C-alpha cells in the first residue's frame, strides 16, 4: 500500500500538521508514504498510490493557491484515468475552514476521490493541543487502507 501525503505551507503551521500526519502513517509498517509539497506533486504521483491525504491552509476562505495549482495541473489529465482513490483532508485555518473543505471536496468529486474520514479543521491557535488528532488521522487512514476498509 502506498499513500501520497500532499501539503502546502507558507508559515510552517500546515507543515507541522503534515509531519504529525506522516508520523501516524508511519506507524503502519505495511504502508509506504510519499511526503510531498503540492507544487512538487504530479498526476504520476497520484496514479502510483492507493490513497491520498491532503493538508492545506485556508486562505481567504478557500484552499491555498499551491493546492489549487496542484488540482489545476492534474485534474484534466486525471479525467482520462481511473483515479478513484480514498482521501482524507486536514485544513489549518484562522477562521472556520469550511470554505477550503467545500472547495477541495468539490474538486475531489470530479476526480472521483472518495472521502474516507471526516475532514479535520485545526485553527492555528489550537495546533499544539490538537496535533495528536492529525497523527491519529494518519494512522487511521493507513490502517484503513491495509484492512481494505476504504
């Protein structure tokens, strides 16, 4: 099993959460993980994986521009492929995170990605207290792939 963990971070908060998620994924020894920034991720990266974990900050009520760029670059070529992968989503925000979730899920449905776990929204001021939730999401997602639940 292979998981692609895609993230974008400018100030370091989402990267901190991405590393916490990576720590959780690595607890499942039967899973390999590719840890990549959104700008560096291609359709080929998606196609070699069994599941995606997406971590994005919310800027101005939507996903980061880098995450949008990733989707823009890969969406149309992906339509000709059978992507159909499970995914999980984490949003780091100052406000409510709902806009980023809405927009990522809208695009994900076009890829035919399947939401496997409920998205986690973590406000910047809550990172230290809630980082463990993202570690648990990573481990739960990896275990779900191994057990063929997703």
